[in-house]
């Protein structure tokens, strides 16, 4: 794309887009242009609509993938290329609400115990103990650990905002053990990436191996630990507003999803079936059949 790529990237940088967002948007537009093999200035709204149909009917991409592509194409043509298009003619797909996968406290413990490498265990504990996004954990600096105040500083999280989360005593002991063995300077968790950071893929592999060793049947990712953190706090009676702040959610609606999976909102609520007094009759009938 050359000139057009640079033009779009410049407009995103001016607006302070995160590196991950810029990479995702540029990738979406690159794939769109590659689909038609035509210079971008020759592509029309009809081309975009046909590409949307291709993503839906042929590629059958997830709604989230589809909507990211729409965001990227809207930005490219309307903002960067300054086309006078009505963005409503570049529709999003209706979002689908999925409940997060959550581990029990016993499963979280089993996951940690399945990791023998102290660096890998420290990373997983960091993700869970403060409900961090994987990008936030991998961006942590040694100086972000404030053991006097027992907090972790999260710099420039999602939305470009700083926040603090609690520093678990268990995590602090683990991090000190990790530091004695690895002596990290600057970045807390070093990797082989071009910027010296550990990659998301590496963390995913660590979690995948630990999940297998622990015999956990559920699908587990770094974000599963964040979901589990929020759910376990809610089950412990922590105010949902506090959890919202710890997670760095802009809207309380994002945090409220955990009320649908927390046991004190679901499993601990008695079903009206149990109030009908049928349990004794059913148990008695079952016992009679056993005889």
C-alpha cells in the first residue's frame, strides 16, 4: 500500500492510537486491498460492501473480527482518505454477548502448581492477582512494584490510562524469588521480542502446557485469569464499583457481566423448584426403586 499505509498510520498516530490498534487496522486494510488487487483510491463503497459480504458468507469470521475490519475501513476511507461517505452505509454486525469462562479457585491453584519455572509462575500469578490484561503484565517495569504501599502500578493500560491494583503478598514473595534468579532490569518480564518483551504467544504456550498438566478441561487463556480474578472478588463480596476500578473498565456495564457467572449471584440463589417441597418425595421414590 505504500503511500496509503503511511497516510493511515500518520492519522492514527496523530490521534494517539495504541500500537496494537494501529497494527490491527493496518492489517485489515492490507487484506482488503489485497482482496481486490486494486489501488485504494479506485475502490468504492460498493467494493467495501461486497468485501463485508465475503467476510460474512465465505470466510465466516467472528462478529468481533468483522467489526474490527469495519472500524479499520471506516477510518481508512472516511478519516485518512477523506471520502465523503455516510459511515452508516458501512454497517457493523450485531454484537453477541458471551459469558466469560471462569476457573474455580481450586483450578487456579492447580494451574500455578503445574508450572515449575519460577518466571512462568510469576507471570501467571501476576495476571491473576491483579486482574491484568496480558499486555499490561508484559509491560510491567520493576519500578512498578511498590512493596511499601503494596500496590502495582499499571502504566498506560487500555485507553491510555494509568491505574493501581493491589500487590498480593503471595505474589510479592514469588516476584522476589524470581528477581533473585533472573535479576531483571527495567522490564519485569524479559523476552526475545524486538522490544525485549515476552510475547503474548509465549504466555499462551505456558498456560496451555500448565492447563494440560493440571488436567483442566476448560479452555484457558491469559484473559481467563482476569475473568477469574473479577469473579472471585465478586463472590467474596467486594463492591462491583471497586472491581470496575481494579479492572480499568470505563463503563460499569463491562463489569456487570461477572454477576452472570459469580456463584453468589447464580448457584447460591435458590431455585423456586426447591420451594415446592418435592425433594423428599423424589428421594423417597428413588430409594424405593433401589430396593
